[in-house]
């Protein structure tokens, strides 16, 4: 298999390129190699796919950082999915409650209420980014997102104990998870409780911890989650998938999955809220005489009768051809801006014909000056610039 090219090289940008520069470079390539503009061209199709892959990574700050540090391996779907021992945290993130740590340091002073280390706690949120096309954002789609998340250890089933063993009641605290302490104060000796240091407040100890998870009962696993992306979602918006995150602690509910949406720019369309804009180029003859156009929309090409005498920059609208509003409350419109293509590299015969046409135009405007000094010459027409 051929080695992948550097993503910066693919888009033709430097490593210091801004988000806007990356987007502009991608859009230029997408327009050049888009399959609709290169039907049946396999080489262009591969170039288009390569540009999409590069943009998906370089437009995502997290993926871009991993790519800059580790190269293509850093953005591999299985990156960082190795077994997670407690010593390296194995991608556990904030799944562990730091309250236990602070409680062991400050607990017992003042008799304040202490968090129960054995209470069920919801798992932490996992964040992922998915890149979708302009059309998928407009119409909605389903994506399978690959993530790394914390789950019960596959070796011990979440017990934290080696096979054939089980946790034992803590002999220091008798299974309560807390021990009494006495402190001498100016008011006499006062008694309070704090988390048991022998068992960490759990009430149980593990003499033979699981070799895979080192007694934590959890490990980092690679998983896939199906995400329904609603029609109308926009770039940089996010979805929340309940139960798609890290496993809860002490039987608590599973955390959520936050999916950040990254929408690739389209080579033709631009989004404005729920409306869509595009430029459509016509010749001078088409603009002057009128013509039947077939204009691309999100629903395919639509027939439009261009009226004679259409001016450059004029805009016409297709109602309800825009983007589906979130929640299904109708669609936006599509606006089409007419661009008149000015011919270049004309032949002598073409220039002569245009000059004759220009000379035939009636009622050329006079270039008069109101101070009484009339120049008296006709203002040059548009086609006078074509010299024989």
C-alpha cells in the first residue's frame, strides 16, 4: 500500500496555517477535483478523497495536535486505546473523583459532611469530533463514531481482583470506610472521622489485584457509537449522546458522549443561516438574450429561465431549496448570484464583431459637465476596450 502523503503537503499549506487558510486551501482543491466536475475521472476522485482526509484532520484542533506530534499514527482510530493501568491512568481523564484525595487531606476537621466514596457516581463525558459534508449537514445523516472510553475491565469484570480471588473486608475500619481520630484543641480533645487510609474509604481491600487493570476494575477500550445527526446542524455545533461516555463508578450511570460537528466547506455552496448561496456563471450572450439554465441545488439540478437583459450580480431565489431548519420547521431558500463571464483572448474577427455591435448601440450617453464646458464626445462603451 502506498505511503500516505503529508496532510499539509496535500492541502498545500504550511504547519503555521490558520483555520481560514486551511479551509480556503481545501475549498480550492475540492472545487478542482470534485466528482461532479470530473465525471469518471478516477485520479480526480482519489485527489478529492485525499483532500477530504487531510481537511478532516487539520481542521480539528485535537486531531491536528496529535498529527503534529505523532504523524499519521496519532490520528489512527486505535490511537491511545491500549490497556490502562492505574499508574498511567490509561486515558481515564476525570473518571476518578479527586474529592477522595482532598477528603483524605482535609477530612475530619470541623466535622463537615464527607462524600461517601462508595456512593454511585456518573461516569465522565467523552468528547469526539466527526467531520461531515455540506450536504450531510443540510439533510441529516447517521455516522459511526469511534472513541476510546473507560469500561469494566475485561479480565476481572470490574472487581479489580485477580481471577479466583475477591476483595476482603478492611481490617482497619471494619468495612465502614472511615476511622475515628482524636485531636487535641484549646477546647480539649475532640473526636472526628476521616476516610480510612488502608482501603481508601472503600471498606474493602484487594490483596491480589488484577494484572490487567492493577486493581482499578476499569480499562480503556475502543468502541463505536452510532450517532444520528439532525438535518440543519451547522459547523462547530455539538450533539450530546446519553450513555455514550465513560462507565459510572460504584454502579453509577454511564457518562455522555459529546460529539463536535465539523462541516467541510462546499466548492459551490455557501451557507447563511438556513439559506444557501451560490454563483452561477453565464456568457454575455446568455445574459443579453436569456437562456434556459440548469442550476445545481441540494436536491439536484433545477430548471430556470434566465430573462433577457439580466445584469451582472443580479440575484434570483429558489424558495424552500435551502437547508432544513433544526426541528423540522421548514427550509431556507437558495439564492443564485449571476456572474457574467467576460471573454478573453478574442480573435480579430470576434473583436470586429463586438466593435460593430458596440457601434450599433443607440443613444450613447454624453459625458457632459454642468459648468457649461461640454466635452461633446460620447462616453466610451464597454466593448470599446477591444482594440483591433
